[in-house]
């Protein structure tokens, strides 16, 4: 778990994990016109094992439960590819 500050998740991923991981994960936040939802927030990213939760504390508290369930389902092989 990383607590990032004012530069955002994309900057932190690039500085901590390098260009390859950051490029594979893709942009965070913003609206994805294809998927019709937020990009890489509370959903699988383009890099295996990299997940994001962010926003106000109230959002993180609510969505952390659903994110944990999704990660568990992924780990158990219950999600379609």
C-alpha cells in the first residue's frame, strides 16, 4: 500500500516501479470512453497485481471492501479473463 500525495498515482508508479510498469498500467483517473468508467480505479490495471484506490477518505473506506473482494476473486481464479 502506498499513500501518495499531490503528484498522483501515475507519477508514483513511474518513480517507484519504473517506466515499464507505469506504461503497462496506463493512466489513472479520468473517464475511459471505451469501458465507460473511471480508468484503473478500483478495477484491474494493465499490470498484474497493481490496483488503485484513491479519493476522499469516505470513498476509500467504501470501495476498499469491494476492491478486496475483487482481488480475492482474482487470486482464487473466479474472475473471467
